[in-house]
C-alpha cells in the first residue's frame, strides 16, 4: 500500500475523536433475516452475482505455468481456467462436449499438454479446441454440433483472476474492482508464492462468512481469550469501492504510530488490511503475507470456503514452510472455533423464523456497505 495512502488512513483515524466515533457510519441499518434464509433470494443472488457477474477465481501466482488450472462452480456452472502456452488464460465450462463429464476434478492442478476427458478420452487443446476422439472409428462423423469446450469470460490484472460463470461477455477488471486497484496493485500480488489452500464446509448462508470479517466490534467479547488483548474493538477503517469495500482491523496500539514524524508512519504493522471483493472473495494483506478467502455457496444454508496463504517468496527450507503452515493453522483455529460456530448458530436462529431482522450499528460501517450493495444489486437486476 502506497505510503500516502497509509498516512491518509492513519490521519482519518487520529482525527476521529474519542472512542473513534468519527469512524462511525451516518446511520445504522436494519436487514430482514430473510436476506440470509429465503431460498428465493438465494437463487437470485446465485444468478445475479455468481452466474452473471464476475467473481474472483484466484491469484495469478496460483497458476503460473502452462497447463496450470483452477476450477470452481458458479450457480451450479462448473468452470475452469487454464494457463495457455503463450501465458494467456482461457476459461471454459468444465464439461466435455461428448456427454458432459468433468474435464478436471480438482480445485487446482495441471492438465499437461492437452485436456483429456476421463470418461471416453476426448482430447482438447489447452484453449478448448477438440483435437481428437480416440478410437471411435468415425462413430461421431455424422453430426455437425460444435465440439469445442464452451468458453466463458476470464480476465487477469494486478495478479487477480476473475471469471464469469454464465457467459463470455468480457470482464473489465478495473470496473470490477471499482477503485480498489490502486491499493491492490501496490501489493505486487504477482510476485507472491502460493503456500497452501484448505477447504471447509459450513452450515450457514455464504454472507455470514464475509460478515465475520467486516467489523472488529465482536473482538472484545467473542475473542476475549485470544485476540482481544492485542486488537482494537472500537472501529475499523472502512472505505467503499463500488460493491467492494475495505475494512482494516487495527491493533490496539495503532495511535502510537501517529505520535511519530509523519514520514515515518506505517499502517501495515498495525492493520489487517481486508479487501472484500463482492460477492465471493476476501483478500487480506497481513504484515508479512497475503490470505485469500474464496466462497462457493452450496445451498441457502451451506457454503464451502477455500482459505489460501501466500508468502512474499518461496519458503527457503522446511522451517520457513512450517512457519507459514502454522500461520494458516492459527487463522483457521480462531475462525473455526470462535467465529464460524457462532455464525452457524446465528444462521440457525434466523432460519427458525423467530427473528425477523438483524441490525447493523453505526460502529459496523462495512456491514452496512456490504448489505446495502447486495440489496441494490438485486433490486437493479429485478428491474
Ligand atoms: S464424456 Fe468426455 S469423452 Fe465422453
Ligand atoms: Fe472474529
């Protein structure tokens, strides 16, 4: 993050007055719990946000070599992107043109020089062009349907890869990022190394995973035995970028930094700098690494999460590798034992029908931004 940006954000904090009240949102917001539990609303979210809209597939450094692929499912549409021999990317529906078997079955991997269907061996070039139907003795020569893999849109910039599940309408990454590219571009994501990705499934609406990270107000209570001693529970630094938004969690001693001469200020050691790329991803800049959360909603009350850790350089030895692995262990331990079990109970309470609404207070501005943006996106799509 550029130094001027870090200074600007720290200044905002330093001027926010007692109890950081200047960081509060102008108004609180009431959201019906049906936004989390209604299957009709969920179906619309999948179509509008996940099928039709761009979503983050991953980071460029996860698929650096020819044949490397990443796959996902967007509103049920299985898609995968493949690194081409010339370094560009192509994305396609992950279903064979013979009888729709998947071409790749892992979340990430390498296809080798061609993409081969595991069912009857139809073979495609890396760009999805059908190359061969082995040993079929001309049995498919009497029809004229197209046999190349069905293309979908993919775009790559700033070390981020976006796909569109439902069409090949081009993706404009700058428009998708809505202004967050100034910061995200400064992180040099291209130069990072993927350490590990862990996948879990949770019994809650997908939005509750993102809600978890939006505010710090819960730290004092929910994390009283883990994070509360170190981190501020009174505010986050928030900024909106179209649908996306920034929420910076802060160390309790962050204002000490602003007692130094201004050209020495640094937010990085004091902040957990989180970019929410709505709808499906969270990119977190921590002091010495990057974490990325990617979501795949499976049902109105079920979501799959992929949590990845990226290091600034390849681990030099086993000790360095263990350091990163332990980092990921800790992240998943706190979220998996303190945050997400609470969120699952929240979902269950909302799904019971006994709680008609929830409230996002002025101390939770990113939460207000997130749900306002989603409600507006659905309303616009309905028109
Ligand atoms: S379904 Fe792929 S070769 Fe038959
Ligand atoms: Fe938390």
